[in-house]
């Protein structure tokens, strides 16, 4: 039974605690159980300085006083400087008067021979040379148990280890409303309220979570950080911790000198290391997140024995995945030491960059074939180190390293839906190498970042930006007099063809893809050729030329299957499924979509999963499984919002609107159509806009607005910018309606003019669909739906202005509404609100809602 920890009886042999122990319930129970186990005689709580070993050990010992007849005794070993002083310190703590000429060790053995005692030895790490005395003492004293705290294991026979890590803290993305579920946050909050009781938790929750993440739940660091709440906001504290380890200091007079700052804590550990250990440890700071023994050996020259020694000293952690980790604050300290040796720092970073460049290059063939999933999983494990290597290569303008890493990273960014991260990485490369007087090698290093940035911009629905970089890539190829590099997606004409298609320029798209297909056939570039067949399939599908679409799609699929490329196989299946669906072969279409979804799931390709879910949703709609369709579209919408796929989000919203129409939920349908159409206009996705016109016309017919419905369907059928496939669908619906209501049809069909621009029609529809009034004099719909970069808000001094929707959400954040309340108010998924929050924070350069509101007020946005 665990004793009551709130009111323990106090032992005169244990130090009094002025503050309550926060958290550690699980650790408390486990340590207590081990000490009560007859087989456990020596238990060492081992961990880095500041992790809370002493505080937890005293709490456990206090609760065990009744379990030892002669009590529990605390032995403070910190003041000792000589291991030979250890026996005397034990005698003093036991209040045992030494006498006679016998050695102190022998007298202690006789004294403790028949006693049931628990000794709490605090801070043993600097006295390890005398630790063997403890073994002798335990052998001769059957009732004795020792609970030790140390930054280093004692390495004695019979020693039990209890590695202590930080308090529980929130990981990555978390809901600020759950902050009090984490013991690290509770410790910070408790200490914060001691110095600033008026601070309100909801306003600080996100920043508190960030502080806990930065210090990885280390109790001392949290307490030091909390002392700054007297003069700084929590988001400011987090920023300072990230920038400067010296920030974590305490002005309190009654704190031990070694705990006055994290620098002092780590300096104490540093001083206990040998010169070789110091050299190795500071070199290891080059790693991010974690590393393998092989990498440590190749880059740093660290042997397994050296790594184990640093693990024993609590400077590294060895984890069950056979990787080593350094606490982030310890890594910062070691990095500061490395910076004091500039030549060594440069050498080790060069070695780190070279190692992880080779790590990626070795996978350049496997990532295209059957081992694709395993390669991506391996890259995921090392992604923080890869990012560090990439950054170093850019800083040093190592063109060959960037070209090497580009053999694999485009697959990772695309398949793992890291579109924004990839775009940022490629922009960094372009900035590094696109300079005056660039060498040919530097210009060659520009080609792949330019073309793959174009692909990702398309994925993000940023077609204008995509076209600019792809045209730049075309010009650079011409300047270098080079054909497109061999590889997957390296020919800029293929993505340019896609952009034309999405803007409704099918003739231009077909001309471009024809050129790309011919060139890559001549060059023998099978991967690029495979991609042209895939794009050609989609273009023929939009033209309504289904037989030709099947031919191109099957050619692409056969090539993907031949090399074992599972991801591109799934991509081709999505296109072929749409062709089968257009031909009325729903069973074949569903099989293709389901297989694609299964492959994408296995590869953790959330973007591909979202697209497959949309197509499966439309199959469910055709089969009148409306509830299932709605669920599939909702899943897709959540994913698209999380990965910032605006085109996918618009398509998912279109599906939700169609499902709501089929269920007779016309108000919900109108809302989803409004959101989908607004997005489609923002990114100029013309085929989707006309698909939405088709669906909205169908909604009008269901609502008995026959004139509006027929007129919109007629426009969709006859407008020159509409795709042939969508025209055919509109014509079929009009034929059915004309047969049932010929009089109404003839009166309504002429209400729209085919000379009206797409934007004109979209504007009027948005006004009609919107659920709140809009002042058309001061806020034209087109101004709301244009891309943010093209129509910045008049008062926004931002590189990328907030959209109208983001401003609306920002106002609700300022009112104190939770994500759930905002989602309910706006009738959207909570995932959508989180995605908007992430975008708002990024544009404002903050990391939480409080800072966002504060920054917005500074910019007069609120």
C-alpha cells in the first residue's frame, strides 16, 4: 500500500522539503516496490543533474520509515572531496560514535550487522572510487539496504538501476486545454503561481507546453524557468530558453549553488569527465534527436565503450530502438563547448553532413522500388539529422551534398505529405545557389530544387508560384544546354502541363505533355516517361476520351509495377479508377480506389489517403450509402486541413456538400459548397470550379429553384472553359430534367451567358450561398476569395497576409473561444480550425494563440 504522500510523518534523519513533490506517482510506486523486494539491496536512481533524483528519493524514503526497524538515514555526500571520507560520512549520518583502533569500515560492519536500515546516499557520482566499500557493507549487514542517487551508475555487483527521466510533458501538437494532464506543466504552473498568482492558465497554456517541451520535462529547468514569470510572459520565456541556456538561472538565495543555473548543473557533470569523454561528448552535440552507434563511430570516432561510459554518466540515454539520445539542454551545453573549438566544430559538421548525404544516396534506387516503405521509414528515423545536414550544406554551399540528398528527399516530402517543409527546404537551396557569378556546378544544383519546388507548390494549390519556378527551371536548362536530368519528375514541362490542365487550358496542357513524352522517350528517361503517361491519362479523362485515358493510364501503371514503385502504382490506380467510374464500372473503380488507399496507408502517405477517400466517398454516394460517404469525405477533409492541401480540402468539401444534398440537408450543403467554391477560386482550380457549378445546380433543383438550377447546368454544359467530361455530365442531367419539365427548362436555360467569366459566375454564387450578409460595396466576393499573396489586407504589414477566414478565426481566438467552440460556430471540423491556427501562427511569427492575439493587436488587425 502506498503511504499518504500529502502528510508523511517526518524523520529527523531526512531533510525537510519546503515544496510539494509534483508528479512522479508511477516512479514513486515502482521505486518503493523495488526497495521492498528482498532481492534488491542496492538501488541507484541515475540521471542527469536537475532531473529530480534527490527530491524523489527523499519522498520514497519518507514513505518507507515504518518498513525499517532502525529507520531511514539521509547521507549528503555532496561536500565530500575524497572517497576515503565515505565511511566517516555514513557513521556521522547514523549518529554512530567511532571508537578504538579498528578501521571505520570494520566498526560500521559490526554496528549494522543485525540492523534493518535504509541508507539514502545522495550524490555518489564523484566518490565512485570508494564505492566498493558499499558492497562489503551490504555483504556483512543482512538488514541493510541502500538507495543511492547518482549521475553515474556505481557499477557494483548486485546494483539495481532506476534511470530517471523528465516529467511527463506534451508532445508536438497538443490541445492547450489538456495542459494540466502533464506533470511537467503542473510543476511549472505551481511554481509560477507562487510568484505571480494572478497569471491565468488559459492564456499561458500553449506557451507552458512549449517550455515543457524545450526542457524535456526536467524539473530543475522548469523551476528555474518559472522564476522568470515575475517579469516575462511564458512565450517570451520559451523563446529565451530556445536561444540561450544561460537564461535558466535562479535568483533564490536558499537554492544550492550547484542548482543556481543549468550551466552550473552541467558544468559539474562536465568536470567529472575525462578529457577524452569531454571531447567525445561535445562532438556528439552535432546530432539532432537521436543517433546510432555506427553514426557516432563514423562521425565522432566514439567507440561503444565510450558511448556506454557516457550512458553510465547520464549524459546519454540508450533506448529500446538501439539508438542514443542526448537531453536537449545537455546537447545545447555540449554545443557551446564545441563552438569554443571552431576548427573541430567545422570538421565534425562536415563529417555529419557527408555521412547523412551518403545515407540518403545509398537509398536512391531502393526508394523507387519495392523497398520504398522501408527506405522512408529509415529516413523518418534520421530526419532531424538529415535536416541538420541539409542546413549545413546550404551554409557551406556544398552543391554536391544537396544534389545527393535530392535523390531521395523529394520522395520523402511528397509521400509523407511534408509539402510545406519540402518547399521551405527547396527555397533555401535556391537562395543559396541562385547567385551572381554562379558556377556551372552551382547552377546544376539549382535544377532539382526548382523543379521539385514547382511540384510541391502545385500540391499546395499555389499555381502562380509553381509556374514561376518551373519557367525559371526551363530557362536554366536552356542556359546550361542540358536535357532534363534523369529521374522522377525532373522535366518541368510535365508539371507545367498539370498547371494548364487545372486552369482549364487542356489544349496547351496536351501540347506540353506531348513534348515531354517525346523528349523523355528519346532520352530513355523511363521515370519521367512514366509520369508523362500518368498526366496524359488525366488529360484524356478530362476530355472525355476514356479509351485513350485507359491506354495511357495502363502504360504508366505497367511501368510502375515493373520497377516495384508502390507509391506511383497507387497514384496510377487513382487515375484509372476515375476512368472506370466515368465508364460506369463502379466495381472496378472501387477496387482501384481501395487498393490505392491500402498502399498509401502502408506508406503513411496521408495526402494520398485523403484523395483515395474522396473517390471512395463518391462511389458510396452513387451507391446511395450516404452516411458512409459523409464519413469518408469528413476523414479526407480532416487530413487535407492538417497537411495544408487546399485543393484536396476543396474537393472533400464538395463531397460533403453532395452528400448533404442527397440527404436533404440543404443548409449544410450550401455551407460546404460556399467553402469549397471559395477555396477553388482562391487557387484557380477551374475543373473543380465547374464541378462545383454542376453540383450546386443539382442543389438548386433539389431546393425547387428550377430556374437557377437549369441555368447553372446549362452554363456548365456550354461554357468554353468547362471540361468535356463535366460538360457531358451537365448535359445528361439537363436531358433528364427537360424530359420531366420541358416548359420550365426552356424558360430557364437562357438565364446564364457563356460569355460570363468564371469569376463572375462564382462571385454571384458565393453571394447566394453565403450564410452571413456581405457588403458588396466595400467587400467584393472576389476580394475575399483571391489568393492572399495577390490581394493583401490594407492594414497587414505581413509577408504573407492573413485571409479573411483567418482574420475571422483570429477574432474568435481573441474572444477566448476554444477550438471546439470556433469549429461549432463556423460549422467546420476541429481539424480545420487547428490547421487555420497553424497558418495564423506561422504568418504572425508566433507559436501560440496568446502571442497571436498580442501580435495582431500590434498590427492593428484586432
